[in-house]
């Protein structure tokens, strides 16, 4: 159920541009900056949280008490993101968004770092790790059914989407509380890890960054994430100003088609999870991941054709290709990080899933924010003007090209990097034999 909590963070990227830029008139580049600055804070807070959870000792374990605390803070902080005063003006609104995001992402760090670590350490088996992550992906993908409709929900709660966003924020805050505490109450930890020596912060962090397979995973996922979140905010502009021609009902129509696309994609993603899990355990994690990334790259490229004003529902083709491809990635990558922790144990003799989860989570969040930052500047470079009913033909043409080509190139870069990843099942079997030999000594 924590997979649902973790995935709901994507609501921010879905609503930030429509609410703060299109509805309230804030420059999208300023929103991109507001979404990126918390990542600078994450560069410090995530590794510190990894250090805290790896060294935390209690009768309930290293992870679960911190997961509970983080879930409560998420419930409090998320609704505040969507409660600005429109009278503050563009700069004031951008400042408010920045401050609230700093608070929210701090709460997210407190929750997500021990939660990720708990998932990595639940089983030592190479293939069972994939099956564990498959169940997490089921709930994460199910959250996607809801996330895709959040912009539409704003209009359903109130004709003014800014007011409607406040109701959506409160609803999601409640969901975060219920799903976020589930891992704290119902998951078990491997308590023997509490007997190991405590780990110093700086050596733990630097050792993590020397793990070559881990750096390859992080580099690949960051390139892919940048591609995905470059597209997400841009899609609403392409729909409003190109597909629906900036008409009177363009915002409502765009929110509806986005909801349908997200729902169709999420359903297909759910249906694909058993196949992805089977491929990961029988064909290999690396090959399965490369298949998903290649599919995602192609789905980005054809967006130039499928987002079509003559046939608006053609864009569902891209959604239905992209979401299952993304399910490949979110299922396989965490299982790879768990394998990477075995490499670390061979060299250090310690289980440090907390630090690895912290750095991996930070890379994910950095990729999200960097993608959103770039999307804001790409919108500006393309010539898009916020809060305008119509955009110039040149701006729309530029936006459509960038909307398809840039994420395609980012994802192909991720494919190239992952092709060099060395930890196959055979390599992990040899590594486990070495670990067993050391433990016997």
C-alpha cells in the first residue's frame, strides 16, 4: 500500500502548472524553479535520513517508527500546497509554492527513505525481490488511475479549479495518511540488522557513490525520469492550445482527455504486471528493463502524430503505450537496487539499504524536478505565454517538436547506459556464494 503513497507525489507535477501557471498566471519558468530548489535541500536531507534509518534502533525496528512519523507529516503538508491566496500576485504565489514544497518534501523524505529501505531488505532472494516489487507496483499503478483525474476533479469540486484544488489536496492528504501508515503497522523487518555496528555519515555516503552498478542504475533512471516529466506539464499545453485550439472549453476538455488517457494506461499497466514479473524472473531484469525503456522511447516519439486536433482521442494510443512501459521500469529498477546492496555488503560487511534508498530516492526526485524545471523553460523557449487564450502558430509548432523529440532522446540515453549494467542473475549467484563464504568464516 505504500506504493500508492509513493506514487501520489506525482500529483504535484500534474497540478502545479495548470493551477499555478494557467489558472493563476505564474510564469512556468518560476514554477520550475520552485519545484527544483527543494531538490537542493534533498541533496542534504535524503542522505541524512538514510544515515538516521540505518542507525536507528528500537523494539519496532529501524524503519517502521520513521515511516509512521512521515505519513502523518505528509497528511498535514500536502493540502497546504493548494491553499494559496490568489491576491498575492505571481511572485508571491511562486514563493508560497516554494515554501510549501520544502515542507512537503521534507515530510516525504522522512517517510520514503525508510520505506524504500524496508522494500529492499525484505528478501535476500534474487527473483523474489522482483515479485515483491511487482506487488508494490500493483498499488502504485492503481494510484495512477486516480492521479490522471486529479485536474478534472478540481473542476468537479468547483467551477474555479483553484478552489477545487483545495478539496483535491485535502482528499489526497487523507489517502496519504491511510496508505502511508500501512507499511508501519503491517510489514515486518529483518531485525538482525540492528545488531550490526553503526555507520558514520560521510564514509557511508561516499562509499555508496563508489558503487559502480548503483551509479549506472541512478544515471539510467535519472535520464528516463527527466524525459517523462518534461512531457507531463507540456502535455496540458499541447492539448489546450493545439488539440482543442484554445476554445472556451479547452481546459475542461484537456483535463478529460488526460484523465481518460491516464486511466487507460494505468489499466493496461496493471494487466501487464504479471507478465513483467514473469519476464524479470525468467528472461532477466536487465533485458526486461531495456524492453520497457525502448517502448517508452517510441511512445514519446509518436506523440507528434497522435496529439491531433482532427482526432483528439488518438492520443490515447500514446498513453496506452507509455504507461505499461513505465510499469516495466518501476517494477524492475527497485529490484536492481536491492541487488546492488548485496555488492555493497560484499565490500563493507554491512546492510545499508537506508543509504542506498536515500540516494536512489534523491536521484528520482532530482530527475522529476529537473524535468519539470526544463519543461518550464522549454515552454518559455517555445514562446508559450501563460494565461493567454491563444498561442502563436510558431510557439505551438516548436512545442510539439520538443514535446516528442526531447523525451525520446533522454530515454534512449537511459537505454544506452543500462546496456552496460553488469549484475545478471549468474553474476549475483557468484556474489552470493562469496557472501556465504565470508559469513561462514
